[in-house]
C-alpha cells in the first residue's frame, strides 16, 4: 500500500450508512470522501486517480449504475463497488457483467466492506503500475536515443522529457560537460511529433564569430565578400523540426539579440535579403554554465535567458547517480562489442567497485570511453583511477555501515542483471542466492528485470 492514504469515495443518500461505513473506512486509514449524490464524483476522478468508488445504486438524480457508466467513460479500469438494499441478484449479475468491481448487499458487515475495498485498491494500484511500466517500455522502444538509468533523478528526467516532447515551448538543457546534452536534445526530437523533420545541431562555441550569423540565418548571393551563392541557414534548414544550439553561452552578444527576435517572432531574414521567412521549429539550447549567473555577471543577455528558460531540463552528473554506473557501463560495452565484434570480458566486483567510487569528471562520456577500451583490451585495460586514493564521497561519508552495505549490494545486483540482460536464471547463478532472496532484494531496491533487457 502507498505511504499516502489511498482515497475512497463513499456515496449514499442515507445519513446513517454514510456515518457507519465512513467511520469503518476512516479507521482503516483511507482518505475518505463522503457524498450524498453521485454527480460530484465525476469532478474528483481521472485516469490517474489511485482510489475506488463505493456507491449506493438508488440515489437521487444520477443513480449508481449511471455513475458507474460515466466513471468507466473516464477510465474503464477504475473500480466501482455498488451497494443495494434490495437483494436483487439479477441486478448484481448485470452490474458486474457491465463492469462493476463488486456488489455489496445491505446490511453488510464492516469486515466485508473493508475486504472488498482493499482488494479493489490493490487492483487499482496494480493497474496504474502496469500502465506506468508499459509507458516506460513504449518510450524506450521508440527508435532513437534512450535515456538510460534507474535512479529517481533519471526516472524523473525521462518522465519530464516525455511530457514536454510535444509542447511548443523552447527548452534549455543544463548539465556538466559529458552528461549527454546532445543525446537528450535528440531524445526530445525523436520522441515528439517533429521526428519526421530535420534535427539540426550547431555548436555555438565551435563556429568562428564572423561566420556564425551566416551559419544560422543563411545569406543571399553577394551579401558579403565571398558570398557567391545563396546559402540556406540552420534556422531555415530546421524549419518544421528542431534546432539544437549547443554551448549557447558562447554565442556572441550581438547575435544573442537577433536570436531573441527569432524566438519571439518565429521568422528570419537571410543576410542580404529583405524577405521574411516564417519558421515553425523548436529551439533547444544547451549550456554547461549557470546562465542565470552569467546573465547577472553581464556575460549573457538576461532577456534571452528568461526566454529560453521556459522549460529547463537538468541532467545530473554521474557522481550523483552512481547506481546507474553498472547499467551504463554494460550498455556501452554491448555497443562496443557489436561495433568491434569482440566478446565482453567479465568485470570483477573489485573493478566495478572502483567504477562506482570514481568521481567521473568527464561524466557519461568518460564512462563510455572506458567501456570501449575495456572491450578492446579486456583485463589488460588500465583504469586510470585504479591506483588513485578514492576521493571523498560526501554521500558515502554520511552513510552508516548498513547503508553502505546496502548500496554495494544494490550495485552488485544492478551489475549482474545488466550483464545478463535481465535474466533472473543467469543472475541467480552468478550471485549464488535463492530465487526468493533475489526477488526480495530486487523489490527492496526497486529493480525491475525489464529495465535491463537489451
């Protein structure tokens, strides 16, 4: 059961029934809402609502059967428990056939009500969990880049990224070097409705200042010296799709003003032309710096910062999601194995521990480079940090011994599930533990074998 009280809506026009049944449900710890009429229920439930509805059939206005039909129109899987005082067996059978979760006849014992409600809530929780997992699987199976990881920070990033993928707002991605800002930008493009149009990336720090305006806006023949032919700029090439501006903090101040105008007007003029070209595109900007601090220091336009910062996605550095290291290493090793046609050497627990303890200043890029070298060189691959003193890990320093043991245990199970592609049988053999022990540990640490399937 959830740590938060689960909601139950109880509807009955008889005061003594509401009082008695309501007291039973409240004493059982449920978040109870009591109503005399059915109609207000429809404003309180939706397809994500985690509770159940308990309703008398005979009500003033909308009766219980009509309420059930309307609730099913909102979410066919939302449990509705019906109550009647008439003992009509044919009505009970008909209601269950039409989708009622269960049927209780007045007068009823408190234990019966609690049992039916508990089972209905268990079913509701399972339904919502299955939907969440199905959504995650579908999102991961869409062609294109994947956001790999099982830590809460990465789960939240995946969920937020999917929710904004089709929004028209521009997006700012902030993360340290090597965290995968370009991958996240491609993920947003590939998982949104613009996926069939161009994804155009430009590194604002890699293009010379005297060329970047022409790169972005394009130019007409003769617009400047050496402009011998018309050129379509990145903005125009990305029309209908996505323009990714990496290292946006490197964009010259003069060009930031023009970018702000494009973002507000959604139109450009090529250099040397007076023709306005309308644009339908999303702009995703990425930075490794704190743009707000840069704006306050006068190194970045404040108005452009606020225009870009409508939706902001932060990618946590690898040292803040160490539990994902084993899964990421396995993923990159599999990619390298396929690329180089080499077997993946088994990684010892000691070396995996050293991966977990490293601070990864180069983040995911550094980890990927190491995984590729390990596939090519095997145990002969030198981990540059193998013989270094382990740097202080503030999180580990504040952990008790049992907490550190649990962290290491979770890492080992992570590693083996990843190495065996989520196979429980192979993971059991490699860890040498009983099946029930493994399942109990996986449940404890929130590990799902489906997350490791390649």
